[in-house]
C-alpha cells in the first residue's frame, strides 16, 4: 500500500472512471443542485450503495469544479508540542495560501486535530506538493484534503 505522504492527484477522462466513481459524481451533482435532499435520496436515484458514495465522495471531482473552486479544507492530526500551530501556519503562508478559518481541538493524549479552510487562489505550488510539505513537518501525523468548495 502506498504511503499517504506520497499521494498525488491526476486529471482523468470520465470514460476510464469506474461506474461507482461516475455514479458518485452524479449523486454529488444531485445534492449540490438541490434536486435531492439527502445522500440517501441521491444514491438511490443513481443506483449506488452509500458505502461506495462515501468511499469516493472526497476523491472524485468534476474538472470544472476544481478550476472554479478555490477554497480547500485540510484536516491535520498533530503532535501536541509548543509552537506547532505557528510553524504550520507559517508553512501555509509560505505557499501563498490565505487562511480563512482555523479549528483546533483540545489536545488529548498528546494529539490535537486542526482543520484549516484555505483560499488557494494564489497558491504557488501544486496541491500534492503542498500536502507532502505539510506531511514532512515532524509534528504532523496526517494531512488530508476533506473538501473543496467555491469561493
């Protein structure tokens, strides 16, 4: 299995996506457009299992949404050490991301979770390079994109 610190992102033609991935995109569109009110309704309408939807929902995106969407939400698990948040925020600033929101949990058993919403309009590195840069910080246990949304 590939180390999560080596995750990379690709642009792939629709016809090579699995059927479940294509149906996930359809379900996400139904939800976003308001045509359906719930995930259950969306997956039922496109004949997809909820587990497949949850598996792919944060992994497949239509190309137009990535071009248009400039807000990225990143979830990080950090070791609780003095100065970690400051170092993390400095790293984000160095790649020209604008921090929109920060949410940090109270550290429990030496670990804290941080969720950052970032405006990546001016980001000066590729997304996978940015995530790998975050993961290389010695106090970062994991870093994942959990959503992207329109600004």
